C-alpha cells in the first residue's frame, strides 16, 4: 500500500549518552536500530526508503550502503542544516514524495507488527497524517521528554511535549500524505528549530490527524539507557521463545493431568566469627547434638593440615567426637571429579551414617570439594565449613554453592547445598602467603562497588596495612553480613545476588587465558574495570565511576589492565563458556553509581552486545 518511507536520521539525540555513536546506529540484538527499521519496512511492503542524514552523516551512510541483508532501495539525502530541527530534515526529502508514505523514526525499536499495522492505514481524503499512539504512558521511561497527545476516539486533537493529563504518547511511526510538507514549511516559517510535533499539532487542530494504537505490542524510543536495555532484553526474550515454541503447546487436545509438589523447608545456616577458634574448636558448637555420636570427617589440605590439623582435629576428639581426618593435595588439583570419586569411596569405606557431618578446614578448594561430597553422600549429609583463606572467609565458604571443576572449566559440576554451620577465625590469615590477601580482597572490593556505598567509602578512607588483623576482621565480617543478606533474598543469584558475579564475567576468561598467571582476585580486579567501562558505554554511569574503580582496585593491590598477551578476540570467544551465558548473548552485573548495582525494571542481568564488550575490553589494556 505504501511504496515509500521517510526516515529522518539527521539529529544528534544527545540524551542517550553513548559516546561516538549516533542514535540510529545504536545496537539492539547486535544490529543498528536503523537497520531494524528498514528491515521491517521492507517486510511491510515498502520498496524505497529515503533516509535524511545530518549529524555523523558519513558514518550512517557507510552502514546503509550495500547492506547485504536488505533489498529495500535506500536513498540518502543529506541535510546540511539539520541543526534547524526535525522539520527542516524532513523537508529536505520533500521532492522524493508525491504519494502517501510511511514515516518512521530511526532511533526507535518496534515490534514488527506495529510497522505492519501502520502500513495498513487507509488515510481518508481529509486526513494528512495518521499517528501511532501508545495509550499506556506508564511504560515510557522519560515521559517529560515524550510527545504527548490528546485524543477524541481515533482522532488526534493536540500534540505537544508539555500536555498535562495526556491520553497517550506519540510512538514515532506515521502514515502521511505529501501535504505534511506544507504544514512543516508553515511551521518552520514561524519557529526555528521546528519539530515534527509542531506541524502535527497544526494539522490536528484542523482535524487532519488520525490515530492508531499500539495496544499490547512493544516499542521503544531509545532515548535513555533503560529504554535501550529493556529493548535488548525483550528482543532476546522473543528470539528465545521463537526458537522453540512453533506451536502453542496448550492447544493440544490430549488429556493432560497436572500435579504439583513442593519440597523441604528452608535450611538455616549459622555463621560464627571468633578469633582463635581453629586452635580451640571447643568454643563454638560446630556439630549439632543429633550428630554427636556419628562419624565426623575433617577434610583439609596438606598445608593447612600441617599448620592447624592437629590442634583442630585434636580439639574435636578431646570433646568426645569420633573424628577422622582426610588430607588432600593443595589447591585446584584436588577440585576434580576423579578426586571427588576417590574421596567418596574412601569415606564410604571407612563408614558414615545418615547423621554424619563433614567439616571442611581449608581454603575455597577444600570447601568446595568437601561441600560437594556432603551434598551427594547418602543424597546429602551434614556439612560445616571452617574457611582458612581470606577468599574462603569472604566468599567461597559463605555459600551454598559446592562443586568441582570439569575438564572444560571451573565449577562445572556441583550443587546448591547449604552448610549447617560456618565458623570463621581470622587469626589463621596470619600464616597466608602474601599474595592471598589482595586475592581475597578482590571479593571485598566487589561487594563494596556493587552493594554498599558506605562500605566503599570505608575502603577508600582506610589508610592502614592491608594485612592488619583488625582490618581483615572488619572486612570479613562486613562481607559475611552482605553475603548473608543476598543469600536470603536471592540464593540463585538472578537479581540482587548478581553482584557476586561482578567483575567475574570478563575476569574468568582473563584468568583462564593468562594460563592462571593472574590469580582469581587479579583477574576479577581487571574484570571490574571492564565492567565499569561497559556500564559507561551503555549510559549506566559516568566517567567518574571508572576512575573510582581504578582507585579502589589499585589501592587494594590489584591490577586494572589486561596484559598485552591476552587478545580481545580470545576473551570474547571465551564468554560463551560462562555458566551465565545464554545463546542470545552476554548478560552482566553492572553498576550505575558508587556502591549500587544497575537494574532495569528489576532486572539485574544487563544484556551487553559484543560490540560494546569489545570497546570496553579494548579500552582496558
Ligand atoms: N563456591 C563459591 O561461591 C566460591 C567463591 C569463591 C571462590 N571459590 C573457589 O575457591 C577456590 C579458591 O579458594 P582459595 O583462594 O581459598 O584457594 P585454596 O583453597 O587453593 O587455598 C590457597 C592456598 O592457601 C593455603 N592455605 C589455606 N589456608 C591457609 C592458612 N590459613 N595459612 C596458610 N596457608 C593456607 C592452601 O593450602 C593453598 O595452598 C577456587 O577453586 C574457587 O573456584 C568458590
Ligand atoms: Zn570470585
């Protein structure tokens, strides 16, 4: 019905503060907005699109020239006086139109059905334009800046940014007659810069503007960071469902019987922090009474065993418990399926009962292996953690995540299984090798940056030694407090709990690609720097936040730059091995201020395109 379309892509669109990218070229689903619009117009039967360029004309022209996916003819018109406003840019294309045409904004993202809907509009003789209107103004992110309309049924009475109690919002899609250009010209003669809205208002006053409605379909004016993020989320969600549900499964005529069951009640984990406990384990009640006479196993590694094994195990024996000791090799080499199998068979051979308790005494590696064994022996027996590294005291042990590594990556096999008790003694940190202090502090900085502005301020203000026991006790306790909060509200880390992954999305690939030359904390330090830049590129935060990251990460003796030996392409290629990666692309925890995690409509997993990720990584060498 409409052969031609007009797309103004000349303006600057300053409000979406994505550096160096004109708005029509901002990506959704890995494609610039203007390409989506062209594609949808083509699908709606339009043969030719006239695109008016101004700001960054060359850049946009390059994107549109010879595009392999498009067969719609694209005619480029440059408007040197694009600063005079949208009316001026539309007029620049006037000579190309002598029949009714569609008019679409270049920086909007539409459900394709909406473009179809406008392509069906039959303008009556007296109508000059028909506007797509959204009557649900609650969905608009920046209502003040939006063009609002008053309606009488399907007729637009008035259009302006300043209408109060408006009936709806202009959704940026029109069907028009060439007479629109006369109204634009008249408007431009009165005011400059002039907007399309002024011309529409003029026509509406004469009863010449009709309305069609958005209804339940989605559309976004990509003028604010949340609008961009939400559009990306919806786009990914749609692709996800499209891929599978070709038919509506509820339409089947087969008789289906449905039942539901709910299991278990929540388990409470008590966390104790007490200095000196490891050498005197009779000062906290670690083993519940019901397990008092059952075999108790203490899992530890060679080094921790040498330092603390006799005191700890001896102390428990002296209390009357039947304690056995299992000593494994230090570090990651014990976090394997083969070690898991070996230890499980060993414990079963020595004997347990259903009230037995496994106690981990060691760093994160020991915690994780022991925890996974506890979660599977007899389908789950008692588990207690006694973490001895800063990393484990701040993070690994304060968790219900237990697991071992797979051949293809870390922590690929495991379970959510809560310990009964966790006992933390910061005195044992005194025997740690030096590098393990900043390593653990990375998780401290992570919680501060993503969860607690006061904590961040405390870290920025602190001027003592980073291995001072009082300081370490303070951060261990604060981290435990913050982590307990998250465990209660979001144990699967889908919302606020995403803070636990802050800096890890890019940190993990960097750790792996360095051949583990960079330890976990160092990699997370760099990963948090990259995350700050991603947020900046998406308009989530400003430059200051990047500097704040650099400051606090360096202060706690962690690196902020990716080593030259690690290549951008390799990092990007590794992203898909992340457990959080979905087919549709990367999602990250990001911050939008000092100590606050960014959420868009209560969603904390912010979708990030490869282009943005690449730019952020490239800036981090
Ligand atoms: N489940 C989770 O949520 C989670 C979170 C963070 C880390 N982790 C896991 O934790 C592991 C890393 O933990 P880690 O950093 O504690 O490493 P680790 O367990 O390998 O311990 C590091 C080294 O410190 C030694 N050590 C431990 N305590 C000591 C002490 N008090 N004095 C002297 N030496 C001591 C160990 O023998 C080892 O050589 C990784 O496998 C990681 O995946 C899990
Ligand atoms: Zn970590």
